[in-house]
């Protein structure tokens, strides 16, 4: 619930510090005193758009701080978690407004965006007035209100999940049908391309290997002639050297000539030449190139590169292209079967969705009857015993929220035709319809602060007393703040604040103060009598307070 509200330099408010409590909190004051400024300031700290002119004239900035005490399971916990903000049950919202229009927001002293603030505000406070457009007057919201009343969250989640499953099945089927149709249009091309790739059967890295092999074979052809000449020269030199050794050995019959060293050196050279010959012969063996093999390698290499150019890829990407066309061929071949399987899956998804949506419709229809009965019970003490409230559940286009449209229709007078609530009910009647509905929904409003802004306008006397008692009933399940001009409603409050306006030194100022027992009696008497409060007015005010629920006294 909202515990504290502090306002600094907002419009006519210089400084206001309010402490609220559980139950019914009422704010009263003369017309024009500034009650709307209070609500505007609260709306500002809850993330609603604030105008630059809301800053009090002459002030450097406007500031509003709202402190809430909440259960750890409150819906704001998830919002804070998603925003990366801590939560320990205490929540302090603080927002600054600058004269130039700049704004800054903080949650528990951590800076946040306006979007986060708005999300928190929507989960913390709900504002209703005579011209409320979030509930009764907003026809699109009737379905949500009925679902809240019925506690349809699990069924809604099931329908939403089934709806997204159906959409996914539809998308998969359409994509498969489109793919098969596109492939059918290119079936001849796919067949021709796959045939070429099957015949070539490209392998990864093949282009580089073939290019290296071709260069080696071409190099061998080019150098073989030179090696042959070198071999011939080496063989000729070896023969001459053999002759030289033989001649030197024949001449070595005279020891004194000293030819032994020369003979040994030439013999070593002959051994080295033998090694050279063996190495060169081996090299010549490696240079034996089969011209047909070279032609085969070149043809394979040229075929790979030509097909790569055709598909506008590098040769190493041809295996992936081949796999892609194989997949297309399989899709063409199995297309009918795949589409039939996806169609069955879509039909099953549709069946699951229809079952979930039908179950949700039945829950809504049952809840609609319960709500109509509950509304009848609430409208009677609000002096609308002849009014009829009817909740219609009709079929609509399917969606994530089911296949229903919900509308609230009313007839305010016997024999009068029923119609849309926003067109049939007058201002005072609409206020009472809304209040009755909020009483019915109170048990679902856990942790929510409800604000009713002059919801009792247009009613008085016994009807105003009934409105006050209904507000008190709502406050048993949720904190309620009500802005009212009705003394009957004010008497029901457990806390009472009065808004007043004064002018000092030519400066207008709005103040808000909490009232004690005697002050509260005087304020209710003023609401009854006007400027001049008589003893009779005080006696009537005392009677209202004594007749109020025990909690309000």
C-alpha cells in the first residue's frame, strides 16, 4: 500500500507530507482547493507525463516521493527483477521535474527510465473517476475485467500458448508450401544442376591439390631436357676419368714419380660421380610424366573452376552447393509428404487451440452469470434495485486471448432496452455501476491502491451513504483513496485529509493536512452546511460518524 507521499514545489503546493494507511483514506476540500493537484502529483511520480509548468513558479525543481510497503510476492517484484533493481518489500519512487521540461526518476535511489516507472505505477495504483476509461467505458477492457473476476489467468496462459503454437504451425506450413512451389518452378534447373554436380562429385580442397599436381607435372616437362643433357655430360666425364685413372696407373711403374695421391683422388671422384648418377636417375624417374595424366588433371581442374564460376562461388564451395541441391531434390521428392505432415501438425495445433479457447469461453460464460448476480446484489444498496447489468460473451476472431468479445450492457429503468453501458448510464449511475463492479473485483485486487476521484458526484442522501459503505467494503481488501464532496462518504473514512487553498503576500498556496476527531467533525459539518456551520450541522455530522462502520470512527 501507499504509505507516504511527499510533494515539493508542484503547482500551488510548496510542501506537503502525507501519511496514508490501510483501509479507506478520504480527501475533502472546497472546489478549486487543489485536490486535482494532489492527484496530478501522485500520477507524476507513478510515471504519467508531467508538464514543465507543473513546477511551482520560482522553484528550481519540483519533486514528488511516494513510498510503498508491499508483500514480496507483489507483481512489482517481477518488474524490478527485469529492470535489474533490488526489492525488499519497501519501494520508494522519486521523480524530479525541471522548469525546462527535463525529468529524472529514481526507484530506491537507483535511476530508472520513464517506461520502468510507468510499469511500476500501473502495478501499484489504479485510478477511477466518473469519466473512467480504463474499465467500464473502455469496451475493449470488459473482457479483461471479466477474466480478472473469474481468475482466468491459467486458462488465458493455456490459450496464449496454444495460439502461438497454432501460428507457428501455420507459418511452418506456409513456408514449406512456398518452398515447394518455388522449387517446382525451378525443378528442371535443380535436376540439371544436380546432374552436373553428381557427375563431377567435387571434394573439399581438391582445387588446390590438382593445381599443385599440374604445376609439378608441367615443371617436370620443362626441366627434363636439361637434366638429360647433364646426365650425358656426366657420363662422358666419367668415361674420360676412367681412362685417366687407367693411364695414371700404367704410368705409376716408376715410384719416384709420386702419382699415388693423384690416382686416389681421381678414384674418389669416380665414386662421387656414381652417387650423382644414382640421384639423377631417381630424379628422372620422378619426372616421368604420363601426358594423358597431365591432360586428365588439367581437364578436372578446368571443369571444377568452370562449374564454380557458373554457381558464382570459389571451387572449395562446390561441395556445399552440391549438398544444397541434393537437399532441394529431396525436398521436391518428399514435398508432398512433408506438406501433408505439416498440415496434420497444423490441424492438431488448431484442435488444441479450439479446445483451450472453448474451455476459456465456458469459464467466461459461467463467470458472467456470477458477475451479473453479484452486481445485482451490489446495485440494490446503491439505490439501483431496478437496474439490470448483463455481461455478454459473444464469439469473435481468434487470438491470443481466446475467441470471445465481452461487453457490459445495462438497462437503468424497468422496461427500457438494454444498451452499451457508456451510452445508457448517466454520470451518477455510471459512478455507481463502476463502484459496484470494483466491489465485485476487490478480492482480486491484492496489493493494489485504488483511487476514486469524485466517483460519488451526482448522488446524495441515502445513495451517497450507500456509496460510502460500498467504498468502505472495497477498502477491506485493498487500500482506497477517495476524493469526495459527499459528507456521507467522508464519514466512512478511516483517515481524513482536507485540502485547502490560501493567499499570503499575493502568493496562492495549497495545503493538505490530516484531521483529528474534532477537526474531522468540523470538516464534515462544513460539507453539510457550507460556510456557516450551525449546531444542527455539527449534530448531523456527529450522527454520520456514529453510523459509520466501527473502523471509520
